[in-house]
C-alpha cells in the first residue's frame, strides 16, 4: 500500500479535480491517455521512470484476467498455473513480495488469456445492446486495447478479411500510435503456441458475432441516415461496413511494430481498459479528439446541439429530449450498469431528482445496492474490480448529467473506503462494511449535518424579521419551517428565477405550513431587498477560496444584498466543501436545456420565437445552471461545523479531508 | 373645442389603462395632442402667452395624473411650456427693441411703472430672472441692469398687465405670430423626438469596437438602433440579452436583433452576474433620467449596474432628450415605480389550494415591479441626442430644456 502511494504522489498533485481516485492503476494509466493529445507527454510516459511503477502496479491486474466467464476458462487456469493466484484478500499481500516475480515470470500466459477473453466478452455484449451504438464502441475500444497483444503478425493474414477485425482496427486507430510509442524499445517476446490457438479460437466464435454486428451496423447506418443528423457519426458507421476494404491499410501499418513486446503491450492495454472507466470530470469539450473518444464510449446517445454558445464550447452542449427514450428502452439490455445506478442516471437525466443532496443520496443508495449485488469475479481483486465498476457507474452518471461537486466528494469518499478495506476481510464482510459506510455517510454528512445547520441557523432568526431566500434549497426550507415551528414570527421573501422556477415549490411548501410569503422574480431584487433583513442561501459547493458555487442567480442576490447592507447567510453541509478554487462562472459550469429559456409562457405571444427564428445561427439561448459568488458577499457560512466565515473554508476542507480519510 | 377635449379624454384613458407604453410613444402622442390643444386654443387679444400656458398646463396636469410614472408626459408638457415662454420672450424682446426706438417718450413711464412695481430690482434678481428664462446669463445682462434687461422677467413671468396697457396697439400684429411660432417650435420638438434614435445611433461607432461583447436588458428601440448602426458600419460584435422575466422584453429585442443579423445570445436574468465578467459594455435604454443623473430603467437594471460596477464594466445609458426629467428623485424605486399584475408571476388560482384564508394560515404577496432605479454613481455615461454626458452633468442639460417656472406643475 505504501509503495503505491509513493508511486502516485506526482499525479495526485496534478489532478486536483474531484474524481481522482487515489488508487494507483487508474492514476498511472492516466498517462497514456494524456499522451494522446500531446507528443511531449508520450515521451514522458515511455520514460523508464513512469514505466516501472506502472508495470509493477499493473501486473497484479493481469493475473486474474477473467471478468468474463468465457469459454476458455479451462485454458486460462492451465495457463495461469505458474502464477500464484491466491484469493482476492490474500492477493494484496502478495503484491509487495511477488511483484518482481509476477513481472518476470508470468508474462505471456496471462497476456494471451486477456487477449482472447475480452473479445469474446465483447461479442456477448454486442449481441445485447442492439441500438446502443456508443456502448459497443466503448467496448470495442476496450477490445482493441487488449486485442493486439498476442502475436498479431501471425494472425494478421488470417484475420484481415474478417469484419470484426477491421472494426476493431478502426476503433483502435487512434490508440495504436500511442501504444507504439510506449512499446518501442521493449524487448521482443516470442509468441507462444497457446496464444496462437487462442487467437484462432476467438476468431472462430467471433465470426458469428461479427455477422450480427454487421447487421447492426447496417441498421444503425440506415437509422442515422434517416435522421440525417449526426453527419459525423453517420459516415463513421457507414464506413464501418465497407471498412473491410478501405480501412485496412491504416491498421496494418500501425500493427506492424506491435508484433514486438507482447507483455508490455498487454499491460498498457489493461491499463487503458481501466483508465477508460476513470471518469474525467474536467473534460474540456472543445478538445475535439477527446470528445470524439468519449463519445465512442458513451452509453447515453447525445446529439450535440447545433447552435452552441461560443463562450461555453468547453462545456457539453447537447440536444435535449432524445436521450431519455433511448436510454429507457435499453434498460434491460445494459448489463454493465447496475439497474439501480441506471435508474438514478435516468432520474438525473429527466430531472426527476434535482437538488444536490437528493441527487447525492440517490446516487449513494444506488451504489449501495450495486455493491450488495456485487460478486467479485473469480481471480479478481475486490478492491480493484469494484473501483473499476464504480468508475464505470460514475462515468455513466456523468453522461446522464454532469455531477455536482458534492457528488464528487461522495464518490471520492466511497473509493477511499474501498481502497482502505482491510485485506483480511472476506467478500461479504467487505460488502457489508462498504454499505454501512455509505449509510453512515448519508446519515452523518447529509441528514445529521442538515439538522445541525438548522439548529445553528435558527439562532440567527429573530422575531419580526424578513428573510429573503432564493430558489429552492432544502436546508433553507428546513430552517424556515423549524423556525416557524418554534414560534418565531417572521416573513419570508422568496425570489425565483426562470426557467426552473424552483421557488414556487418552496412557496407552496411554506404557505401550506402557514408562513407569510412574498414571491417575486430575481429582476425585482433591488425593489424587494430594502424590505429584507437577512438573506439565506443554499449552496451546491463552496470552494476553498471561499467562492460559493450555487444555483445561477445566487451571486446576483448576494451582490444586491451586499449593496443594501443585508447580511448574507449561506447554509451548506461540510461535505460540499471542495478544495478546488474558482474565480468565475464560465470555466466550470453546467448548461441546461436552452429550449427552457426559449420557451416562454403563452400569454406573451408577441415575444415568442417562431421556429424559423429558433434555428437562426445568430440566435442562441444560454441556460446556465450555476454561478459563483465571490466570498466578499458572504457574511457567514452555516455548516455542520458551526458558523464560519468564508475564509475558514480551506481550513475546514483540510481538516475535513483528514477526517474523511479516517472515517 | 369639443373635439380637442374628447381627444384629451381619450388619451388620458389610454394612459390610465396603460395602453400606450414606452416613453417615446407616449412622448410623441403627448406632444401631438398638445399641438392640437395649442392650435385650437382661442387666444385672447391680450396676454396670449399666459393663455396658452394655462391651457397647456391644464391638459398637462390631466395627462400627468393619468400616468404619473410615465415621466415622459410631464417632460414633454414642460418642454412645450418652455417653448411657449421662449417664443413669447423672443417676440417681446423684438417688440421691446421696436418700442425702445419708437416710443422713446414712453420710457420714463415704463421706468416709473417699474419703480413702483418692482422696488427691489437688483442685479441678483436680474440674474435669477435670466436664469428662469434659461437664457445663458450673458455678461451684458449682468452688468447693465438696465430697463431693457429688467423687462425680461417683467414680461415673461408675471403676466403683462402694464405691457398690455402700454403696447396693446402693437399686439394685433403679434397675436397670430406667437401662436404660429409656438406651433413651429412644437413641430420641431416632434421632429426631435422622432429623430432622437438616429441622433443617438450616429454615435454608436464611437463607442462600440470590434469583437465587443455587449449586455443589454429590456426592449428599447434606441438600443436596437444604436447597435444596428454599429452593425451597419461593419463592426462585428455579439450581444447578450437578458430576457427580462416576467415581461420577456429581452426576447422581443433579441428577435429584432437577430432579424438584423446580429450575433445574439439570450440569457436568463439570473445569469447576468455570471456573464458580466465576459462583457465589455452594458448598454441600456432608460425609461427616464432624473436630474441627479440617476436612471429609471426596466426592472433588473440595478442588478446589472451593480454587477457592472463590480467588474468595472462601463454602464452606458441611452436616452433621448424627452427622457430627461427635471425632478430629483426621492425613493424612486417605490414612488416612481409601478407594480404590475401578479398573474405574470403566478397563474391565477395556482396557489389557492394551499391558502385556506383562515386564521393562522399563510399568505402570499406577489411583487412585480416595472421599473428599477440606478443611482448616478453606477452610471458611466449617458448618450443623448446631443452627445455623451457624465451623470453629474445631467442637471445642466435639463436646465437647457426646461423653464424653472414649470418644474413644479
């Protein structure tokens, strides 16, 4: 464990963002990914320094290769025989001692195993997910990553005519180059007999699948053409069919050097496979190549909106409305995503769950369920495999809707817990412990924290006050209701804003409980602010420079309150604090559905946009979801740690993180 | 003049029911109405200026009372009054010049009369009189203190009793001339109001540079013309328009801008603060400009102005001269505001299920103001049809347009 930490020190510092699992394999496998965009990094990744730890760390993954119960199980056992393969728990102990041994002694057999087992799994997969283009793609990249390891030179001639192969080749086109860079200069290894056999076997059972796949491709191409929308995708899938002839030269060229260095290659491949699942929150959507790659992996089929706002090209801008039916129709066909997670993803996508706390709790509960149903595949390590699984879930959720900062924190907590599972725990014990950890997180960090916040904040409400709040924050609602319950006399001003009009929900809840409310839109804030004596705001996250990241409009409220010398009290659970820093609302944000802005209530018919206007290239609608409030507008933050000024956030974050690790 | 009276009543009703919106439209209607009032006003032989002023004032009071927050009405009425006074003054001075030459013998008489009527006539009074007529106080008038200058207040502000006595003979020729001149002046005013867009738009090129990002709020024709003028001069820039819920004026403006080929992005009102850091300039059209340089604009403007100040973004206000209001605001957010129907925010009956109107139940108030007040310290620049001005200069500009006598109607 310690050595792992050491290996990771550098990348950890570099990736401050939230999903960084502190776990080494994804971390080190991060590198090849980056190297793709820039040649500079490619050299660093192939440098001995980075190579040795990655090799070390990866070798354990290679040994228990079969996540997929494939037909070649027996051969695998035979092949893996020389490698000491203990149970998952004992396995980790082995790592330190046997690393060198594994590295040297168990090169080829596991390699070849991987090579065969993954394709077969891919075949299984493509059967199921008929219309899910993105997913197949994701698998095919995985496949390609693991495929070309074992003696391509030998099988090349045989395989070339086969469809599946070409497809793989196209998918791996971008990746191949980097692999070459990595691999070059490594010792060549001779392909062994079992390898060859396995290749052929794999090919055999692939032919049928390949046929199926060809049919799917054709259907998809037809569909795409009919839609006439994704021009890029359409021609991509179109190419896949005739790809047999046209695409061959390119992969061949790339594959030639691959013949050397089998083992290193597999290591890289597996790394890649793992890395694919590491969610990249800070993905910049103006980076074409990465977006395309991400798209190929994506489960959720997204159409990029045609009329993007230029300032926000780095954020995902998708057309709304078409993903949901697509996804829900695939509910029973996606076996890689646990159904509970899938459900939460759909709810996020549809907006059925909104609000940071609700989303976070839903996600954690889904993970809880998924962990309960989780069975460590034979020959795999629970820590590694579960983390991979969670990563996959997380990236699925991100595709549904970008995660909030607090969810990132929760995921990090979960991964931490997984990593720190005592090695001697059995699988069921580990699962129980994880589930209870998650439950504890929900209870302590969210539910009890809210109660603590309510207790603190109520002391700031006096009789006769006028409390102004913005939008809908469940903590603020709890505070107001509790203060009303304990008999405080006050009035509430609810400021709302388009397009979500969440304030109406709060208004309804407060009025039914008998509170006196004033309702207005955010434009009237300077009119209404003179009446207010306190402003209570909810938060999505608070960054360590004191910046408040919350529902868009919060900054306006805080600013006007500041101008009118009204104290601004922010209510935020400590688990939402984040060690990132943020200066503006542009760099990191989420874009909502632009149509929500374009659609205005019917009584204003003269202001309505006709369809032709809507499609005008010059007219865009921007639906920002969050904004950042500078810390000087915030008088006080009420958290479960008490009432603190915004300058104390970094301190809390540091302390909290320490506690987080101890938890 | 029953027909004039009926048009006045009709217009008053329109104002009351808020059928006419927008300061420019209102100003135009008002000035046209006043013109017809003036032209139909039967002018007495003597003291015709006073008669015209009284007639215009009477109508003006009705109009202002009909929609007190539409300050353009009052502005235009004052402008017309000012025109009448000016024309009267110029005619009188011309006549006085003639009198001085012709009736030199009468001079003593006039002097005596003045000595009796205005015993405390002094340089200060002369200066004040000069200011009241809004002639720039020239060195000559200040120094001379002669009967000639003294006649100025004498004739213009306090009726013309002695004048009518002494000069009734000459009046007949002037009678028609005054009314004619006034109508001429009012026509000029109409022209000015109609053309203020072009005047302002001409200056656009000086203020908008290439690749500028402009934020605007509300729907103002002046702003539209201003941006289009820059666009016609081949400047390429992009415009963020805040949608202006609940009236969605921003959508209207965006539609027009797009129709003219400008790069337009509609943002929600709540995103103003988020976007302002990437905006080079905020341009808004004013509803009214107060004498202290404060601005009354569409609701939400103060928020944008505060955000602009925070990010040091220039906050530019476009205002035609008919929007200059000679009043100093006191609590303008409340006193010069108008609360519109709650149904724009909440549908009627939407929340009736949670209100049982019994004791101890909650209540809902809905606040839906129309205007917002921006204090002068948040405004960087005013662009009027006479050029760009600082907020602190506004009072002087207003003094050019209005007569001090009319400030309180």
